């Protein structure tokens, strides 16, 4: 079985995520971009599991874990975004410079 | 109680009865030394709240002391006493294998008993007198406290069984003297007099301290009993140091006992209240020097004709000459003083000269007997003078006159004192002065004896002058003088009695029944004193002394008595050269000021110049070099080198931190960019490496 096409899709998806992460100013969009990157990794895991025919189904188990962690991460992330928005009346990531020197 | 040492002398002196231990009385004699100090503390503590401002404590302590001293005095009459107690306080150190020990204690023998009695007797009467005299005065409580301090120190001095304790008492009376002379310190001249007394005594004290150290180190022991025994046994070590140590101790005695030329403090000490003058500067404190000579008498006995200095003059000859100058030259000064207390002060100096001459010539008993009689009649004279001063509010005889009708008790007692001092038979002064003349005659100091006879003439002369100017003629002062209250006249009468009778204590060859005589009483020492005693009175010498005394009175009366009312009476006898010389006190004060002035003036300036330009120059030069070197090290090495390194590191860290902190934008996406770039670089490295 060929894995290249899957890897290509995943790389594309990851690059889109990186791009979104770096250029989007809306913090919700940034979080969505992070999700894209995570899912690109999931595609890779599943593709390699299928290609290598592992009897343990490690890739699938791992991707399930990633999905769980991503869900938790989004939960926390959205909660933080919500609180910052309440304080600053803004969802623009450029306004979030509390950790400046 | 450590090292209690009791000694009964094996050989009784002068064939007297063997010395007794003195029993419980002697064992508790130390109480007399302590009681005045207890009274001092009580006065300080409670005195201000008492009716008589603390005098009660002083008088109480003195009364107890007098009872003990009298009991001892009588016991000593019956049977000679010798008893010592030593309490080891500290080990001072080792000297040539001998342990030097600092001890306190007391000695009870004929000499100290006599002094206990004199100090307590005169002390008690003066304390009583002072209650009246100082009534309503400033700082009465402190006055009595100081008097107690004095009495205690004096008893510590005379009761001491060793030289170290003697010095403690000696300095104690010096301090008390300083405090009491300067009692009215608001006036500058009074505090100056106090300082003068203290400083002159300090000069002499150097001699005492050095002498004591010299004797103590030579014998390995500071006890008098050791010194006495060594002297009597002819100890070679002691004989070697005796001349020098004797001179040093004599120098100490010269200060306290106001011997020429260290007498200059005593007339000025009259700035103190009159009771102080009576007790300290007439009866007791100034006799401390004579006491020291008597206490160390065996040391001087050994010196007789042994060691010669200044050609044919030996140490004792020198001492006799100092005493002779003092007794005659200072007596003359009393002739011109207007201040009645100064008259008595110079008289005291002169009489101390008699005592010193006698003791130095070898008349242990003669000197002490004069000390004993003099204490009574001179205290009497001072208290009488105080009574007059109290009445007329002036010290000057030019403000007095005609007081015999207004103050009969003072007049009669003062006259008795004057006659006793002038040496008129049968009063006390006649017998003691006669004994001194006899001693000088026997010991071969004929020339000095004639000076002493001349001194007796002068004594009678100035006392007649004082009596005439004070009690005869017309009153020249202000207000109406009255007789003093009975608390002041009673001590006068109480002192007049011994001034009359104590002379009979030592009529040559006569003993008072089973009680012996003064010679035996003060002869009760651990060793025999070995001085000469005449078997019978030498009427030839007595006649000289008596004639001198009567002559002085007659001449004095002829000059001052007949027209004592006029000031001119005194000027009439002004001898051209002598009078100004005497008025200026032989320029002794000028000489002393010259010496101190030379020290203060040219010497001090020279020293100052050397100090400023030589010593300071060297010191400043060294300082400047060190400072320059320091500057070099500081600026070059420390500031630029060491500090530069650390400052550079700090500055570098600081600027680096400031620059790098720019990276901390706080923006998440900047960090993410860096993260991605970093990851890409890693990927690139992996790809290239592969």
C-alpha cells in the first residue's frame, strides 16, 4: 500500500495549521489552527499503522489519545480565551501581551 | 579568715611588762576601721532625711570608735598590747621566688592605739562642733559624709599592718582632704586650693609608693612587723636598701606632713570649713607623715651614721635639717598673716617640723608625744578660731579685737591652747617640747636644738599676737559678736582639759602609778624602738624652752598688746627686708609657680615645638607616604582592576539582559514563529546530515 498520498495530505494540513497559527489574529482561529496540526499528526499515525500492519494497532490507539488530549486542550484554551476576552473586550491575539518584558 | 598572725614579742621593750595580746578588744579593733565607712554609706543613703542631716550617723560611729579606742588605750596603759590580723586578699605575683601577697588587716600596738585614740577623740569633738558650725550651711550632708570618709581612711592608715594598706588609707585621706578643702567650691580660690593640696601631695606620694615598693620587694613582704624585725635583726638586704627606701618614704611624709618645701599646700588648705582644718589639717591627717616615720622607725634607727650623702650629711641629718627649716622658717610666717586660720596653719607646719626633727633625730617617743599633745591644743585653737569666725563672719584679725568680753568661753579655752602651744609650764606643750629639746641635745644636734629654742620663742610670739589682736583692744568688725552655742563651746572645753593635763603623761622619770607613762605606752611595739629616754628632767633645757616661751609672750605683748586697737601697731614692727619676705611667704609659692610655670611655659612650648615640627613631621610624613601608596593601590588596583572586572561583568550582564529582554514581546505568535523556525532548522540539519 502506498502511504505517500496520506503523508502529503497530512503535511499539507500541518502546514495550513502552522500558517494559521502564525498569521491569524483571532485567537479562536489560532486554536482551530492548532487543532488542524494535531489532526495532521493523527492522519500520519493512522497511515503508518495501516502501512506497517502492526498487530498491536499502536497508531490507532495513539491517535485516540491525541484526540482526547486535544479535546482537553481546547477546553482549557477556550476557557482562557473566554476570561481574557472578559477582561480585555478583545479576541485579538496581539492584545494579549501580559507577559511582555 | 586566712592566715591570722598573732605575735607576742619575745623581748619586751624598755624593760616594760611583756606585751599582751589585747584579747577580744584587739581582735575586734578592725571594727573601728570599718565603722566610719558604714556611717558614710548611711549618710549618703538616709542623711538628707535626718534631723541633723546625717551628722547622727557620723557622731554615732565616732562615739563607738572612741569607746573602743579608750578601752584599748587604758588596756595598753595597764599592759602593753601587740596584736596583728592579716586577711589575704590577693596574690600580687612572684618576685625573686617570693610570693607577694596583698593583705588587709590591722595592727594593735602602742603606736596605733595612740593614733586610734587621737583620731576618735578629736574626731568626735570636731563632729559635734561641726553640727553647730555647719548649721544651715550648704551641703551639710555631704560634708559629714566626707568627714566620715576621712575618719575611716585615717583609721585604715594608722591601723594598717602593711605598707600597701597604708597607701590606701593615705590616698583616702588625700581624697577626703581634697573634697573638704573644696567644700565651698563655688569660689574659684577654694577649688584651686583643693587642687593645689591634692597635686602637692601627689608629688610626695610618688616617694611613698616607690619607697613602699622598694621595701616590699626587698623583703618579699609588705608587713610592718617583717620590716621591724628585719631592721632590728640587722637584715643585710634591708640594710642595703634602707637609705634609699628611707629617703623615699621620708619624701612621702614630707608632702602629707607639710615639710619644707612641700608645705605650700597647707596654708591654702584653710579654704575648707574650720572643723576640717581642726581635724585634718592640724590634729590628724597632717600627722600621717610623722606616723609613717614612727611606724618605720626601726628602718631609720639602722641608718644612724651609716650611709652618708652630700659629704658628711647622712640621711637622718638631712631629715633633721628639713625639719629644722620647717619649724623655724614656717613659724616666722605666722607672724605676718592676718587670717587667723593662716596663723594657725603656719603654726601647724612649724609644729610638724618639731615632730619631724624629733623623729629624724632618733626621738621616737619625743616626736610622738608632741604629736599627741599638739593634736589636742591645735584642734582646740582651730575650733576656737572657728568659733570667733562664726561670730564675726571674717577670717581676718583686722576685723576682730576685744572679743574676750563677748566670747568668754572661747577666749579662755583659746588662751589655754595658746599657752600650751607656747610651751608654758605646766601645760601640755611644755613637756612635749622639752622632750624634743632633750632628744636633740642627747643625739648631738646642738645647733638644731638652739633653732628649736628660737622656734619656741617665735611660737609664743605669734600666738600672743593672735590672742592680742583677736581678744584684746577694741572690736573692729561689723555687728555684735556673740558667744557660740553650747554644742560648739563644749568641744572647746573638752579639748582644753587634755591640753592642760596630757603633758604629765610623760614627765621624764615619772610613772603614773602602775600605768607607766607615755614612753611605755607607745613603746609597746613588736620590737623595741631603742630610742633614748632621760631618767629625769633636764632643768637647764627646760629653762631655755620656758624662757623662750615667756620671752615670746612678753615681746609679743609689748608690741601687740598695749595698743592692739590700731592697725598701726602691726606696721610699727615691719622690719624692712624681713617683713616683705615673710608677707610673700619666702616667695615659695612664686618658686613653685616658677617651676610649674617653667614646665608650663618654655618647657611646654619647646616640647610643643618638637612635637609639632619633629614628631608630627615624621608622623605626618609617614602618613602622607602611606596615604599616597594607599591611593595608588586604591585607584589603580582596586578601583580600576578588581572593581573594573566585577563592574564590567555586571554591566555586560545588564546590557545583555536589556537587549535580550526585547525578545520578550509577550506575543504568542512571535514565540511560535521562533519555535517553527527552530523546528525547520532542525529538520534541515537532519535532512542535510542524512
